[in-house]
């Protein structure tokens, strides 16, 4: 009898928690990567970058302009030579070795460790890119990016 009562109680609690979770609004995903991958930031084609603040970087590769947001403040990007290196996700290195899409595992670093995890990447129009880049604390070229995966 006790086993039946305990089973019914557990089943009732499971049903109540399922109903409660179905009513809570969904949370935004931690990462919302760009798609298709062909629209992502190509690190092997970076021509300029601008460190707007400790969490915001603007990047240009030819005619394409991007806004890169970091997960947290990353003051070490302000130190040392004007060098930023973008690291792709290990999961994508085989299929898109130079693409930064805003996926888990992507990062940016300067000469000072540790790397800073990327939260999101999105394309910008020229006007917004120029406006944000004009307030940059530091900038550089893409000459320091790796050319081999």
C-alpha cells in the first residue's frame, strides 16, 4: 500500500512540475549563432578592428562589417601591442575553420591571457560601424590573424 501511495505522489508531483514548466516563458538561448555560415565573420579576411569598450569590438573584412559582443568585460584586450586574435569554435574547425558566428567556444584574445569568450556576432551597416568605431579605445589591422587552421 505504501508503495502505491508513494508512486501516486511521485507521479502527481511530476505532472505538476511539467505543467508549471510549460507555463514559464522560454529563456533566450545563451548563443544565437549567425546562419548561414557563409555570412559569418571570416578571421582570415579581417582588414581592421576597433575595440569600442571592454565588451564590444567592431570588425571589418572587406565590405562586410560586424559587431562582436563578449560575454563579460575583458580589460586585458586594452594592454600590450594592438593585436587581437579571434579563435573559432573547436566544433567548427573542420567545416568552417575561419568562421566566427557567435557560437559556444569562440573567443578573442590579445597578447595577454586569458582569451575572452564571444557572446554574439552580427552584421552592421557602414553608418553604424563608422559611428561605433569612431569611439574606439584602440584599433588594428587583420595582419595578426592566423592564415592556417
